[in-house]
C-alpha cells in the first residue's frame, strides 16, 4: 500500500510554454503533499507544501506565480511550471503524507523536465 | 531547527565488501531519521526509519542503521555490497513535533565495482 503516482515521468517543452505535473496518491488520502526540486547531483530542495483545499505554502525563494500548485482533492496535487525557461529544467519529485505521523511519507517517481 | 550532514559525497566499495555511509544530524526535538535510496532518474525509496523505538533499525535489502544519540549519528551499513546497491543515498531528519517537514542531507553516491 501507500503508492504515489507521478505523471509524466519526463517531458520536453519549448521556452515560454507551461507544463503541468500530476501527483496522485493511489490507495490513500493525502491531506498534505510536498513538491521538491532536484538539480543534477544535488539533494532535494523543498519547493512548497500543498494542503488539500487551501493555498500552498511556498519555501523562501520559490516564485509562487511561476510554480502554481493546486491540491483540489485528497488524492491529487498538481504543479504547473508557467512560462518555462531553460533554467527551470530539473527533476521534480512529489511526496504525499499518508497519516499524521512524521514517517508516513511516500515519494513519487519524479518528473524530468527539459525546457528547450 | 534541524539539519543533516552526510560526511561523504562518494563512497566506493567492491562487490561483497561492507558498506558504511555516514550521517550526522542535529535537531531541536527528538528526531525521526530515515535513509532513502534513489536510482538514476527515479523517485526515492525508503530503506529504513528510526522513530524512537529500537536504536538498531533493520531495513530492506540487508541494510541497517544504528541511532546513536550521544554521537548524533545514524550511519547506514550493509555487510556485503551488491552491484545493484549502486545508487544515491539520502539521510533525512524530521522532528517528532507533529507535522514536521523533512530535511535532506546532500546525498552520498555509492559506487560498487566488480
């Protein structure tokens, strides 16, 4: 149990376009989901915390108008990279918390975004 | 506040020899500690977790880690490395104070040679 599906696994887009990444909890309800960004050979950096039915909480330095997060249901959160530029190319990973305990985290398989 | 330091960016071992990946942490609260593994272009898989129960934690694929409060360490070990263990490993800390976020170490790349 506790599976998180992230889609797409990779995407290539042109500069100036927008890209939407989906994160779904398949067999549990996730009131909180997290979005991370990972640069090559580096660790994961938390971008934002997404709570179902409310606005996402963004980490310092993350542009909320650039990275739009929507958590419309207990099983789905989306990250939209708007007006993408090559510097937005990265590996994006979502995580869902499946219960109130600290250790109930499950990660998606990640999305490789390349902006050309 | 909480932080994690992974002491080695790369560790190289031969297949069949022991693995030691080092991790030190700091936390204002009683911590939860995790080790995750990431294969190239993949998400993170939980290897094991410490959550204030037994200090020696056994995980999947033969890995284990020991929580040492006096040394603020949570090193990951495996008696005998396999080629399939080659991956990036992340030590992660979270406080036990309710809905705490995860803080990741910078990762250790494990290289396994035949």
